[in-house]
């Protein structure tokens, strides 16, 4: 194979955040880490938040996260950009500022040329430069499937974090990026058809949305990635002890996503997402199975889901007293 003929999306069993371990299985596995007691930990494992937060001094918390995945697109430069934006998103979802990044690489060295890896790393660096974050160091392994991502360290004020467990009832729900990239990425894996709209949204930083959410007084937020809109919303309302209502018609879609849904490009990760939350979701009149699959679509580098109204972004529902999620 040459660099010009390789389709990266065919080199792995799944693509992007759709290759995550299913949420229910993951929660069972990490439960072995529960019960750690450290006074400095502000946000840990308990509620499955986007990043860890540790108080290092008055007025300063350090945030830490890591994210990597298999190819979500065939272009190596774009894959690097998407993976970097996705990793940085965890810091923005906590209301933080990223400070430094290190690369995480798995590479089938006897199968794929290193020219492709250089392009992946160059893409990651391009997004890190856009975010004003130095990329210094990293770790690599010889891996049967190509994987790339970053570990990110950031900072935030301990009293101004956006958290999973801080949602209150009676507030709007704002979504800062359209959904549907999982469908479009699955279509590309199957057909080779590139969606530039999907690439554009996946490479867009959540920095401005994070700042806008903090300025609007938000206290609770998460980013929408591999567990889909329904999965990430469920994690947030469960941690906060509230319920939610989603207005299906208000949820923005990426161009082409509705057609990809119609044509059946639904990933296994998306179906597992819906299976996980199904008993917590109440579908209203006119809401079909396809609507729920769309709302469970496994996103890669999705937007922020913010409890509160954020100027310039669509409101897609509200938090309510109760539990679970109503889709209307």
C-alpha cells in the first residue's frame, strides 16, 4: 500500500468515539477505582465527568484528561485535527483553559508508512497551535490498529467549574454544535464519501462556547461525544438528581445526517448507546425509533451541552424536577 491508496477508516473495527467501550460496561470496569479519598480532588470518578479536577492552591485547580481513538476519516491530517480538538474539548467542557498537550499514538509500523503518522501529528499540532497549547512529548506503541489522541493538562478556578453534577431543574438546555457526525463518519467508512460539514464541525474548538457558557453563569455542562446526546445528558441529570426534556425538532443536525440516517448508516456504538439509556428515556407521541437512534448517535468532537441559555446557540430542551429524559 502507498499513502495515496490507504483508507485509514478501513484499518480499524470502529471509528472515532464510536469505538469507545459501551458506557454500561465501562462503568462496571472503573467501579474498582471508587472509594479513593483525597482532600485535593474536586472532581474525580464518581460522576463520570469530562476531566479530573484537583485543587493545587487557593483559586487554582489543575484539570487532567486523555482521549484517543481509531481513524474517523481517511485523511491523516484531518484525523489528527479531529483527535486534538476532541481531546481539548474535555478541558473546555469543564470551563478550563488547556495549558499543555502530549501525544498518544498506536501505530501498525509494519503496515502503515510513517509518512502518514507525520501527517496525523501535524494535524494535531495545527489544532493545538490554534488553541495556544504547546505539544511537548508523548508516548507511542506498536499497535495492530492505528490510534491517535492527546493527554491534556489545563487549569480553572475551583469555584467556576462546569460540572456534571451541578445541574438544577427549571433551566434551558443549550447545545453548541449540531449532531449527526457519527452517521456521516459511518457512511464514509462504508463508502469513502467525505462529509466536509462533518470535518468542519469536528475540528472546531469548543473554546468560545466554554467561555460563553461561563459568562452566562452556567454551572453544569458536558461535551457530547461517544455516548451520544442521550447518553451524556443522562449522565449529567443522573449525577445532578434532576430530569430533562428534549425537543427533538429543536436539535440541530449536520447537513446530510438525516439522509445518512435514512440510508441506515448507524454504528454499533450508537445502538449500544440507546440500549444503555432506553429504560431512562420516555418517547412522546410521534417520536420514532429512528429519532432516538439519532439522539444516541455516537459523536466525535461534538459540542457542549450546557444547562442554561448561552447566547448565540440553540436551546434544545430544559431540565425538570424528576428523573430520566422525555423526548417530545
